[in-house]
């Protein structure tokens, strides 16, 4: 039996064991995925446990995506630039940190929007999710603007990405949100607003939305947030964060096993679980 884990605190809410264990069973491999709740001060011990011969790797979630990096043997360039690791794989007895959030999030969007190179994109939020997605998205779109309630944070992130990627990334606060949304083709929520258990909240007033938008909410629980409901009512296209969750997991699965993951099955079990989670 080979083992992999999710390291974070808390982790009880995670859908990762459900989708990974379903994928392991489907492929007929003797692997197991489980949660490892790591209390503050215990991260180094948890990472060292990954060096056991029966362990193949791990996912990393909040609050350790940045902190974990100092305990690893090697970090991919992408993860180093983003400043966060969400997947660890063991290679030749070394722990390698990678970031699959960025690629997984963009893959989900590319499937739904087939002319990304012409798109003017707004991302609301300047935290880790925004940084990961922006890093991979900036070179693929016509225009990328990062907006945040604290404008200095969006400005710092945009400046960093512009210098790192040699691609202009714009920034701003939320005062001109309506103007930015009116001109946008794609709107992405990279904040936790609307996440369970506080369902009835959106980062954007409904009246700012319009039918020509694609609205992408990285929140996946609930699958249909207030933002997505409001967007649907305006006739906009919508995309939930479920596919990003599954695609980032599928990339990690392939790193651990060397096998192509059963992505449709992983997506199905997560969607079924979320539909049943109405509490």
C-alpha cells in the first residue's frame, strides 16, 4: 500500500480524499489518500513523515502552502514564483514541491472560453488564489486587471507579476468596480466571499453584472454561489470552482502515480457529494 495525504489545518471539509480514493479504486492501484490535520508548530514533523518509504506525496492546503517550502528538497520554478506549494511528490527520495492550482484553474477556464487570447479579464482578490491563477493566466489573455479592497495589495501583486512575467498586469481598488466589470469579458472571484457557511453574500453587486460576461467563481462549496446565481439571472455564462478543484487534484494524481487520472469520475464524485451537502 502506498499513501498520500492532505496537510493543512483544518482539513475536515476537504473533498480530496473522496475524489482521489475513487480514482485509485477505478485504476485498480493499491494507494490510499487521507487527511492529516497539522496543528501550528507541527509542520516540520508532518513533512518529515512524508519521507517514509510507503508515502508517495501529499497535497498542501491553508495555512501551509508557503510555510511548507522551507522543509522541501526542491521547488519547481512555477511554485517558487507563485510563492506557494499545493502538491508534493517524492522523486529519488527527495520531496519536490509544485503548484497545480495555477494550471488547474486556467485549464477549467480554457475549456469554457475558447477565445481566451482576446479576453479582458478582471480578478477580484489579491491573495494566494489570485496570485496562482494570475501567474498562469496573464500571458494567455489580452488584458488582466487585479482588483482588491486594499488597493496596495493588488498593486503589489500586479507589479510583481509584470516584472516576473514581462507582461503588463494592471491593478486597482473596488471604487471603480462597476466601470471595470462593464468593460470586461471574464470576471473571476478569487476571494472566499460566498463560501459555505455564509452563502448569501457576493463580492459584486448584482446590478454590475451583464449578459456578455463569463463569471468564474473559484469558490466550489456551494457549487452555485450567490455570485453565480446573480450572473445567471443577468444572462451571463458561469463557471464554478469545482473543475479547478478537480483539475489541480488530477495533476497531482498524475505526478504521484504516473497514470492519467479518471477526471470525469473525480468530477462526478465531487459534484454528487456537494449536491448532497446542503447543511
